[in-house]
C-alpha cells in the first residue's frame, strides 16, 4: 500500500473516530408536555355518549417529536369528515367535564378551505408549544374540526368569566392565525344548555 493510501486511510479512521466521540445533539426541550388526541365521529355507535370515540394519541415534550408527529400524522387535511384533532396540555382532557376546562370556553374561527385550516392549525400549534401567549397558563388546548360544510378551529381556555384575559388571548390568536374575520368566544356552560348560542366576546 502506498504511503499516500496509508495516510488517507488513517485520516478517514481519525474522522470516523472524531465523529463517534462527538456528543450527540440534545433534543430541544419544550416548557411543558403536550398531548395529541384524535376523535373520529364519522361512524358513531348508536346511543354512545359524546366523547366515547375520543382517543389519546401521543404525548411529547421536544421540538423534534412535535415535527415528526405533525409531518407524519397530525394535519387536519388528512382527516375524514366529522373527525377532530386536538392538542392539549398534558393531563388535560379535551372535554367540558375536565376540571381545567369546566369553567372555561373557546375562541372559534371558521376555515373555508383545507389548506387554510392546515396553516392556521400549524401556526396555533407552534404558538402554543413555543409559549407565545402572555396568558399561556389560561390556555387548555386547540381543536381542529373537519366537517362537510365548513371546518373550524377552536382555542379552549380555562376562565371564561375573566373577560380581560380572554380578550387578550383572542387578539393574540387572531394575530397568530392572520385573519381579518371576526372571531367569537363562547362559554362551555352556554354550549351545554343551548344548541344555538351567541358569542359572549368577539375580536
């Protein structure tokens, strides 16, 4: 073997050794854990109570996990009609009955086209896991709902009666999803009692 070949081989071995010894890049940790949920209501069982089709899908706490999950699975445009994706703080179930949600409500926006729903959903997810809301402790999670007539996005919060906090969240969310349409806030209590309700707040 020529001297130049030996030198090249030794150089390659040294490079491999250096790469092996280099510390692995640590994943980027989030401030808190989040959980994706899936709810397929397209084929409800007769007499089944609301929420029986709701399934916890995956809990994550790093940026890398989030992108892997989003890219592979959790895009609303992949959903069939009458199905929902949820992203909620870990430990909080996307149900009115959950203690964190019981006294809360939701901001809602209608999305006419699937690409728009995907964009608004992604912008909202990044804002939540990136802690972009000043009132982040007030936010329970977000729901993307795919329906035959119109798709919706809803941001759930904890304390519906605190108008100042809810208005702050609503204004920030409207800025994040980049919409000029009016968005409205409904109390979960109102939704429980009546089928057709008017929003309590709007921005």
